[in-house]
C-alpha cells in the first residue's frame, strides 16, 4: 500500500520536528561560537566569505545578502561575499582550470588572514568546497561549516561545524536555514545600535 499525500506530509513534519529537537540539544553552542567568530573577524577588519553548490550556493548568497543589507535591525552593512555569484569568474575558472577550483581560486585571490570562510555542503564531501577550505586555511582564515552528513571530510577540516544529519538533503537544508538565520540575528545584534 502506498502512502497517502497526508501521510507523506505528516512523515516529513515528524522528521523535521525530530531534527529541530536534535539541533536544539547540540547546535546552540556551535551557533554562538560561529557568531562570535564572525563578529571578531569583522571587528578586526575581516570579511565573511561563503561558498556552496546548488541549494547551498543559494544559502550562501542569502546569508551574504542579510549581512550586506540587514536581517531585522538597521545597522551598518557588514562585509560578506558569496563566491557563487560572479558567473564570469566561475566560468573562467571552470574553463581554464577545472570545476573543483571555482571557489579555491577566488579564495586565493581574496581571503586574508583573519577572514572567515563559511562553507556549505550537505554531503560534506563537495570537492570544490573542500579545496576552498584548504586554500582558506593556508591563508589564515577561520573555517565554519554547515553539513548534512556526520563525520564528513568538511566537518573534519572545519574549526566549527553544524551537522544537520539527514538522509534527505532537504531536511538538512531546513535546519541550515533556521541555524543561519539565528547566526545572522546574533551577529546583527552585536553591530546594531
């Protein structure tokens, strides 16, 4: 017997509730540490850089927009760059080098010691994200990461990692969105007057 649409909706909501409960137990400290790392970097003249693929690229762009614009409170714009937004740079690097280098090449050009790279990868194994993390670490940047698989390569390389473990990528991304909105709120409160 196949599931009814109502059963599917209920199952998804139940999974989401369980993940939010798990996030509440394990994610609070890591989010406050992430916000503090970003605040400290920006106060010292640093920039937040973000990268990810697909839906994670959209998340990176969303966060950059919240920092440069505003989240909820009027305050100074905060320096943030999503590395997935410049189509000419992405296609140049992808064509002249390879797709795995699209973020790392930008990191090599832009990141300075004290900056923060926020890496999104639900698999925790995206080659281009991992290569960017390596490049950022070698330049003295702090690495924060959002993943969807426990014990991933990205989690192992990050200074701070939020893992929203799920078999369905969409469930991980739902927790990521809640979590990055919380980080945006915490950071904004540090700069709002």
